[in-house]
């Protein structure tokens, strides 16, 4: 099939051949790009949750561990 298409395209101007190659490769990779975007969204959601947990842990450490230790050292 590809050989027939290439033989047909050989008689056409180079710009048209380049357009055909660009169009078919763009069409073929559209699904891959969408899967990549989906994975990226999932990764961003996970990263947001991890960042939130780290921020909560930092708050706990600052307010309960460090501040309570300072208060205990004063007493």
C-alpha cells in the first residue's frame, strides 16, 4: 500500500509530498500525544497531592515540634 502511494506521489511536486507526509504523521501521532497529555495530567495531580502533604507535614513540624521544643526549653 505504501509503495503504491509513494509511486503516486513521486510524480507530484515536492511541497505536496511534504504536506502528505506531515499530515499522515500528524494524524498517526495524535493518539500518542493525547495519551502523553493524559499521563502528564495524572502526574500533575499526583505531584499536587504530594506537595500538599509535604506542606501539611512542614506545618506540623514547625508548629508542634519546633515551637513546643522552644517552649519546653524555656520552662
